[in-house]
């Protein structure tokens, strides 16, 4: 795609100019001459012109991720980062948490009210830190569902954009439909205007899902996707686990964000095994994106048994499973599972046109999950 090719040609010269600009600014700030302020103002006028990023949106399986990967892998830039928005925001919240702890230690005599009045400074500080570390941020599957994330995106991205970050993103959703009808949406809405200011918005809509169109037959069980849920499936799944983990399996704890630990009851070298209910149900301990991120960083293959029909009727479990699949897909983690039905029938489409856009978003995420399951397991 020409627009990504053009951006790639601009990014390396822009990054080099930005590094040079920052070096000169740091040198000026260390000077103590009377003319320093005027010199800084003169230098500010020479700030490198930041190229616009790209926001690709369209239906599932239209090649957005493929284009992103080709662009990212061929870009000879050291300060680049490709990340799922879930993982990026986990990192941001961890940094803000550390910043708050540092402030508490440094200003332990300051009143609580005064401390929390300055808490938003942490978002600005983290935005500046990220800008120094990363000239290009590439987000695959840009979707906003968390209210806390939604409330800080404008502030955080505003700081990053101001300090030189270029963003390339793919999404199933146009900017105007991000977080639509979400809680306190009016706080999030200005972020959409910001995206338009800093990114070229391109629509890649197509009626064809290339993942499914290019896959082998997926209406019969495969060695990785076993259905339906019956005694034969249980036997095939157990045999697969025994083949991958011939030694006696064991329980272990792995580290999760914010100092937490996650118990993995069954695991072997590079492989772990869970029931769907352990990963995605509302029963304690309830898992989420940070847990799935930790599993993706620790194991090369995840085995899941007893995945039921998914959809509106069990939407909280469905959303967790979709998030899990996104993490596995983004980190190239192997998946073996037993399920109630083949992938194209697993997610039950129960959306009605007059229902909330919340359910429409779930339906769109379900299509993405289905498409990825086909690619990962067939």
C-alpha cells in the first residue's frame, strides 16, 4: 500500500532529525547564559515536521495485519514497537502505578488531596517517557472497551503526539465508532478528532475474509481444533497433551503484572493446559488481559478444553475468550482446543439491528475471533 510505503520512507530521516533536535535542546537547557530562553525559542521553531501516521480499518480478514507486519518488519528503525493495545495499556498502567508509588515516597508529608490533584501529571510523564523510547508505535486491532483506558487515551496520546510519536494502527472499527456508547463517552470523543489530526484514515472494507477463504477444510475436526464435546474429543485431547508433555505434569506459579501470581495447575515444558471455565468464567480468581499476557510470555502452546457456544448469552466469558485469542494470535502462541462446534458455528450471532452497539461490537469481535481460530488451528 503506497501510503505505508511513503510513511516508511519518511520515518527514518524524521527519527534522525528528532534525535538531533532533542540533543541540541538538552545542551541548551544545560547552559546558564542570559540568552538561553531566546535560543530555546529559536530552536523550537526548527522542530522536525512529524509525518502523519496511518489508521487502517475494515472488516475481519481483509489483510490489515498482513500489511502492518510487512510495513513494520521492513522498516529499518530501532525505535519502533509493535504491540496490542491491551498490552500497551497494561504497561502504561504499571508505569503510572510506579510513578504514584515514587511520588508517595518522595512527598510522604504532602496532604492526600494535594497529591491526588497532581496525579494526572503521571500520565503526562509516562507519555513523554514513551516518546523518548519509541518513534513509531504500531497497534494491531485497535479497540477500546475499558472505561479507564478510554478516559486517559486523549491525555496520553496527546502527550505522545506532542513529543514526536508516529502511530500506525489497524482496527475493525472506524475512529468514529471506537468506544461508541461507552461509559462517559463524552470524555473520550475528543480522542477521535486527535486521531484524524495525526493519522491518515483508510477504509479497507471487503466482504471477503481472506483467512477463511484461504484455509483448508474447517468443518471437520483437526489435530488442533477438536469437536464436538464428547468422549472421543476428550480422548484425543488427552492423547495430544500426553504426546506434548510425556513426563509428569506439574503445577506452578507465574508472574503477572502489578506483582500478582497466577497458578497454572497443569503444565510441562512450554505447554500449559486449562479448562475454559478456569480461564474465562466469572468465578474467582477472574482472569483478564494481564493474565493472558503472562501466559503468552511463559508458554509456547496453550491447550484449552470444553469451550462452549459463545455469544450474547454468555458475553462476559465470550469477551475474555476473545481477548485470550487476541493475545495468543499476536504472540504466535500455539493453540489446541476442544469445542462445542466448528469455528464458524462456535460464535452464535444473536445481534438484532435495534439492539445496542455494545452487542454489535461483540459480534464484530466474534467474527475476528472466528477468523483467527481458523488460521491458528486449520
